[in-house]
C-alpha cells in the first residue's frame, strides 16, 4: 500500500550525485521540459489558455519540471493537460472553450484522447474524400468541416452538440467508433481501411513520431505504440538523436536526420539505423524499470562527456539507492535482457516471427492525404536488409526473428532458451 519508507543504501553517494547534477544545471526546467504545459497549436488558443485560464503547473511529486498545465474555465471545468490532452484543439481552431470542453468530456467518459486525435483526422479525410457522410456515423454536424460550406454555422452550441454526439455515442455504444478505429474502418469498406492503415502504422495505435527509419523499425518490432517512453529519437531542443549529431556520435548511433526538417530535408537513413533502434529499445526497458521519467532521461540529459552521460547517471543512481553495484556495461546488459524477455513472451504468447515485424503497407507506397512524417515512402529492399542487420545485432535468427540460444545464455537467460526450445521457437 505504500505506507513504508524508502531507505537509501548509500545516502552520502546519492546526495553527492544530486548536488553535482544540480550544480551543472541538469535539473533546471528548461524549454525542453516546459513546452508540454501549453497547447501546442494555434497562437490564439495557446495565448488565451495561458493568459485567461492557466492556474498552476502540475506533474509528478517533487519533480522540478512540472510539465502539465492546470487550467480552469468557468462553466466547463478544471483539469490538467499536456500534449494530446488538447486533442480537439488540433481540429477546432476558433474556440478555446470548445477545445477545453472536448478535453474535459473525454476525460470524464474515459475515452483515449490520442485515439480521438486519429479519429478526428480520419473523419476529416474520409468525409472530404467522399468515403463517409456525417449521417453515416450519427453526427448531425461537424463544425470544423461544415463551416467551409456554411460560414454562419458555428459557435459554442455547435461545438457542444458535436462533442456530445461523438463522445457520448462512443461511451454509450451507439457510435460505430465504440469498438475502436480498426473495427469501424472495416464497417465502412476498403477505402476506409486504406485510410486507417495510413493513420495507424501498426498494432492498432495511431501515427506518433515516425519521422525516421529507426522509429519505424521500433514500431515494427514492438507490440504497441512505443513512443510514450522513447522520444530519444526526436525530442526537442537538441536533446535527442534526430537533431543532434554530437550526441548521436557519442552513443555510437546514426543521427541528425531531422537537422534540416524546417527546410523539408529530413532524411530516410537506413545505414546502421539498427544500432539506434536497439539503443533506444534497451534504454526504454531500463528507464521503465528504474521508474525514471523519459523527459528527465533523454540522451542529451546529464550530458557532460566523458565524465557524465545518461548511462553513467543511471548506473550511479541505481547503485547509490539500492546498494547494488552495477556499472554502465552491466546496467546496459540488463536493458538488453529485459528486451529479450519481452521478445520471448511475444513469440510464445503471440507466435511472433519475422513477417510480423513490419508496419502497414501504405507506409511503403506513395499515397494521398499523407500523415507520414518520413521524407519519402520506405524502401522495401532497404527495409528488409535493415531487419537482417537488426536481428544480427540482437543475436536473433535472421530468418525467423527468434532469439538464439548463444545470445540468451550470454545474458544469463538459459531457462528462457530452454522454454523457447521446448516450444520449437528457438532461433
């Protein structure tokens, strides 16, 4: 129940580590951490939320970053928000109250806000392409679409009616979207399914931070949207691999593919990209096990090489708190062990194998209504060669994608290798 106390094994070492990091400015709430407090779109909405309705900042206990904004709009409600919590504002650019009502109502009804971002994008695209009519999905109006042909149609009542029809329909089971976007798309026909495949790269999760080949490979080899805890590829303000070649070079991975993003020059990099994916997957496994916030553990966080980087910090932190001496190499091996255990569970429970390690076919094709952030469609030959290198780097069988016994035993996982072999699933 959490009623006990936490006893730090080596308090002097722990406090010394904290003092050094504070002195270096590593726990200052910089723009990289505070950007999530505010709506990330439309100057008018952001300005109004900041100036009229912002009450405080919120976040995890004792964290210096406090990366949520806490807002109160009279007549609608109070709540905190960051990133996708402002889902309705991405599509409704003329009503701050409507945006906040969408956020509050979806939270009260327990509807996934990030799924709603994709649902709204799907609505706009499918209706504009003639795949759906609003009447097909139980909506009498869609204000942000209707205003194009009916300029007088709008206002708070229109937004409220739309939100109630959409969200309450989902919650009560009367909407075709109640069972999720995949089943809804199947009801609407092949064109809707193709549109779904574009918006949902893999595993039933909506498009999220696929700006480079490494991210696509991470999606393909996971079981869900992994980007709640691995912004290492793209994180803003130069703390991630995508826009900082110095940090990428230090950790031995390719980087810089977002360096020219503002000019539309981000690159699809395949060569050695497997190294970046493996690094992030191992680190993701570690930070989730160490219970460290990813916004406080970017590759560029605690970055003072060669004396200090995120790997050294996590090693020292674990050793001082638990009393378990674990150097950087040993800790990194633990991350690799965790990811191999995840893979073994995928294989035994889900019959996972190489052919499953991919994303939807439209990401390899030229399409219209594109939501991809890749500079161009993925190349199938380069993609398959990349997977070969990924499996080899992982120590898995290239033909099946199954972990091989030598790698598992190297990681101290003989019992896992035995289990896979008994199931006929060893690499």
